[in-house]
């Protein structure tokens, strides 16, 4: 499916909140146990945008089909050139290439900024769709964090993946 990708707006927050709530309730893609409120999602989005990072949506016929954003990997200054991606697709539109489109757009935007590395922290090693999506975009597996999450009455692992952005670590960091 070729849905237009655009920067998110405040008006998209209710749809983003609903998409994310689905994953909180039904999957180990996130280790949150209770879905955030629209106000909390709005605050999270604002924090991302305040850092100059992209927060995108895929929209078709005035319906948000999915979203993706890049967030700060860690808050310490030494990590300022490393970011973490997140991609969520409305459950009725999974398997239609939206994740591919959103992640492609996210990477392209991030490569134009000062960031040099993108990390994917994939909840649950059984989340093969997310692993494959990231592999198609040049991410490589860098490890597994075993039993770091507790959800649905079981321990859950996380897969870590990484890819260089732009010139990666071949040049000095941009100021």
C-alpha cells in the first residue's frame, strides 16, 4: 500500500494513541502495561519534536494507518548522535508495506541530520516481522537482552539491531 507519509500533527495524536494502545494490550512489541493517555502521547510527541527529531504518520483518506518516530537513544550528552526508531502500524493495515514506507522515510530524514547511528530495540525475539523489516533497511543484529521485560505473565527478551546513518562513524561528529 502506498500511503502518503507526512510529519505528524497534534490532530493525529488520538489516532496514534489508539494504534499504540492496541500494541500495549495485545503484544510484546512494547513493555508498557497500560496504554498512555492522549495527553501523555502528546507530551511524548512534543519531546521528540523539541529535540529536532522526526515524528511521521502514514495517512490515507484522512485515516492514520501507522506512525514512526526517532527518539533519543540515551539522555547523556555522549549519546547525542545515536537515535532509536519506533514503528507502529494500525492492526487492520499490517503486512501492506506501511512499515517499509515509514522506516524508509524516517531513515532518509535522519540521515540529513547530525545523527550517525540508529538503534532498534525490538520487544520480544519472536517479533520476526520487525526483525525482517529492520534487516531490509540495513540493520544488523547486535545482541539480545534476555528476560528484560515482564509481560503477559512471562519473561520477554529484546533484540538489539543497529545501522549507520549517512557517513556513520567515518567522520567527526557535526556540531
